């Protein structure tokens, strides 16, 4: 059965606490408090290497292909320590805002190794990207092409590499994908309507832009390869149409991210399975179209960082609620919709939890794991069994919380956002420190200065 726990995780046994990266969770919590995002560095780098090696093998020129690059989708989680490791392991970086771009540049990522995404990039964001010598701007609309050309002209940039975000009509998520002829969503330029071809013409005609690639991103937490395969065919057909129409054979295609992970018991394809299927699709479709194969990029976010983090919480109030049939134990922890509960609330996402400081006695009780926020929907896990001996002060661990947890965290109820601490070989290192109340009060000009409150 697939497991959501990271490589170095050893569960609690008796009175012995669980360990991650060779450190007992009780030691981590003593040092850094709860809630805490703990990164298993070995799990993380293992995932980076798996994607790089799979792409290298599947898209090798010996396979009749033109190589592939892996871009880490930094919106899943970003900080300079992580991006530096990504670069050391051969990854490039996707950003979707000026803020994510600033973190990538602060990490020392060269502009040419960064791709900028977004359906509503501001002029300031585009200017910052051009100043950084961005490797590719993935444009999402015709007005953006006009704006980018104006800015490139003003900054006297000779040729900005432009990718077109194409809507292929394929949407995927979890186990299924759907193909629709028409798109009714905010992202991209439709292949079917002719919008993508029109955009290709506009880029080709813009003196300071260069049509460098076509891009697709079909969804998230995708658990089969079928959606990516179908969408890739459409993208390659568009590439052949552009070649016939404009005489430009676009050199690269970016097949996006969205590769699923195990949260509970899901069995996603491995990086090798995804890349082999996609390489075969590119080879076959290009042969059928009579076009040489393009260089390929893939953009995993969740698949790299998701399984590498475990969140540690402390148990607070435990309340028994009488139901028509029996009782339910409401177990509260010291976080919630300000950190990991947003995903269950937005997408109905499922998670597992384990008691991490010890194995409490007692029979399993039907339980519900809830956060501390003023919202009854603040539910991390709707139905789980927890031992009756569970008590205030015990620690709970939730695996697979690396993606879209800390990165979507907020300050609702004026909670401070949790730290992110990397652990490996018995050592810990702070990647993001815990936010302090003084950080929040510093935004409020009416509050006394931090020095006065401390
Ligand atoms: C969000 C996003 C990704 C990464 O998605 P995951 O599901 O985290 O792999 C990749 N590319 C684009 C354009 C995205 O918007």
C-alpha cells in the first residue's frame, strides 16, 4: 500500500516518540514549538533526483527526442534554502508573481533559469522579470503580448523568450480527465478557437519577442497519465499548425505540472512512469505529424515538496459530542484553516494523522480533528479513529503537507504563521522562522512600536 510518510519517518512506539531525519519529534517541538512544518531533506532531494533522472532517461536524444528540463513550481512552497537545493540538483524554477520571482532571485537563481507565469501579470512584475533576464515569460492573453512588447522595447531588450499558455480542452484532476471543445475558465489561449494561433502570429510579429515555446498545465493532483498524454497531442498538433501557417517550428513545449502524490492511499504514477508515457507520446505524435521533436519541460510542484513535509501540532481541547448513534470525540489542535485546513475546505482533500510523541492507551474512538479557528468548517480530518488515552499536550503528525500548506497560510484570528524546519541526519535547520506577533503589529501604524511591546 502506498505510504504518505517521508523516507526517514519512524512512527512512535510505546513511549518512544516518532523521529524524522533522525530527530525525535519531541526534541523538534521543544526547540521550535508547534505548529511546525518539518522537512525531510532526504525525501525532498530524492524526489528532485527522481524527476531529473527520469526526464534525462526518457527524453534522451538516443530515444529520438531533444531532452527535457524540470522546473520546480515554486508556488507549492518557496524559500531560498529550498530553491538553492533545487538548483544544486539541476532544477530550474517556475514563479507566478513578482514575490515568487523575488525569492528565486534572492536564492541566487539566474534569471535565465526562471519561468514567469500568471493570468494577470502586472507591468511592474513584467519589468522586474525583464530586468532579471527572465528565461521565459509564459503569456496568457493577447493584451499581455502587447504590454510585454512595449516594456521590452522601453527596456531595449532584443528578444524576450515567450511561451504561449495554451488551453487544450483537457482538464484533469485526481483519477479522471475531461476533454471539452470549448474552454470557459480564466487561463490560457484556446487551441480550438484559433486564439492560440492568433497569439503565435502576434508574438512572431512583435520585434522584441521571440516565440520560444508552447505551454500547457491541465490540473493538479492528477493520478493517471491519460490527461497529460491527450493534452500533449493537442499541443503538438498546434505546433505543427503554427509551423504550416507561420513557418516557425516552435523549439520547446512545456507540459506543465499537476503530478499527484499519496495523501492517504492514492497510488500516483512515478516520475519514471509519467516521463516514459509523455516521451512516447511526443515521439509518436511528432512522427505522425512529420515534425522534429521539441525540447520538453515539466513543472512538478506538489510531487517534489508535498511528501517531504510533516506538520506537527499539539493536541488541545478534547470534547465528546453525543450523536444519535454513539459519541464523537472532537480533537482540537493549535492550527487550522490558517495552515493546512485550507485544502480540505477548498477541495475536500483527505489526510492521515498519527499520534507522534507516544502511543496512547485505550480503544479507538470515532473522532474528528479540528483546528482552533472561529469557523465550524475548520476540519482537518472528518472521520478518523484516535485512541481514548489521547490527551492535551500530545503531538499529532500529518504527512504530505509540504505543498500548498505553508504557502497558502494566512493570519486569520491573528495567528502567526508556523516555521519551516529542515531535518536530516540528526540535525535541524530553520528555513522559515515562526512569525511573531511583533511582525503582525509592525503592519499597524496605530500600535506601539515593537520595542515598546517587547
Ligand atoms: C501550479 C502550477 C504547477 C504545479 O502544479 P502541481 O500540482 O503543484 O504540480 C505547474 N505549472 C503551472 C503553470 C502551475 O500553475
